[in-house]
């Protein structure tokens, strides 16, 4: 059984195994396929027309499925690996062990944002950016430059307290838990973390930075926590909504999975702490 742990608690060996599995997917080309999938879905997810991965109720089930596929790819390399989650409400500055050279490496240099240490530094020869937003082939970060503060625990709690999953018009102007968690309204949780990391994390090609997976693993955990706290609040919308993924509509690109299929994470993994 897969147990997703807080990244801050991983042993040196667990960090090494995670990093090595990520590097192996990169070497094999699998990693960049995930980046491409995400990038193309970001581009198509505008507030008008058909939305799947972002600015819509299916933001959470879409990313849950996306992360599961990535985790399964890692496990095909090393069966002991699980996706760690980054609780950015606790590990909230550039000195956190997450950014050390034995794990994700640190901030980008001031001149061009290039990450210079750790396994994902361009000079190490194992982490070329192939799915690009511009001509640059190195990983970039600007920690804390786009926005100074990561969300606090109190801000997280204020969003977890919301009763309703999502509301019409089911986009980035909606009220409710999903849109406040995604960050288009209110205190802004998910989007703000992308901007805080900066560089490629604030683009559609954000999975180029491996911290993407740990950020989304925490967003996924917050969804699970919210479900536990609001057992009578269903996924919405239920049915018959144009251009929106209803409970039993299939999601692209897989076309064989619905939000209903993704509601119970315990079929696939659990977390190291109670929800
Ligand atoms: Cu995304
Ligand atoms: Cu994201």
C-alpha cells in the first residue's frame, strides 16, 4: 500500500530513491510526456468553452488522476517510492530542507533564475527542459519573488471550512471550496504557491519543476481532509452542465475516468497523518 508522507520527514534514502526515480523517468522520456499533457490542458482551460484540469470543478479529480499516473510510473522504476507532499503552510521559506542540494536543489540565481545546485541543475546534465515556454533549457525558480508569503495554516483552515464543493458558473469566478483552494478567489492557496516558487512553476509547463508533484500532492491531501470534514457535501455539479465535467462525465485525456471514480483516494494510497 502506498503511503504518501510529508516531504520534511523523509529519510536520506527515501529522498534519494524519489530523486533517482524522477531522473529515470526523465531519461526515458516519460517525464516530458507528463509535462506536455499538463501544458496542453492549461492552454485549453479558459473560462469559456470546455474546461477539464483548471478553473473548473474537475480541477481536483483531474489532478488526482494525473498524480496517480505519475506515481505509478515512479513505482515502476522503484516500487518503494510514493509521492511526498509539501505542506507549504509549515515549510514556508527558502531555507526549508526541501530546497537542499540532496533533494530539489535551491533557488535560481538572480541573473537568470537558473537553479544551480541539486539533481535538477542544468549543469548536472540530467535535467534539460524540453517542453519549453521559451528558448531556455534550464530549470528556473525565483522563490518568494512573485509573491512574498506562502499561505498560512489559518488561511488553509478558512478554505477547509467552506461547506459547498463548487457553484455555478463553475469557473474561476465561482464561490465555494474548489475555487478558493485553486486560488482564483479569496485567500488564494494553490495558485499562490505556483507564483511563490516562480520560474517554470508559474507557467503551464509547471511540472518541469519536480516540486509540482509535491505541491499537488498537498492540494490533493487538502481535498481529502475537506471530504472528511464535510461528509454530506458532494462533488458538484451532479449532471447536465454544459462545458463542465459533471460527477459521472469522463475526463480527457483518459476518457475512462470520472470524478466519481476519483472521490475515494484510499483505494490507491493513504497519508502518513490523519486527515
Ligand atoms: Cu495543473
Ligand atoms: Cu497547480
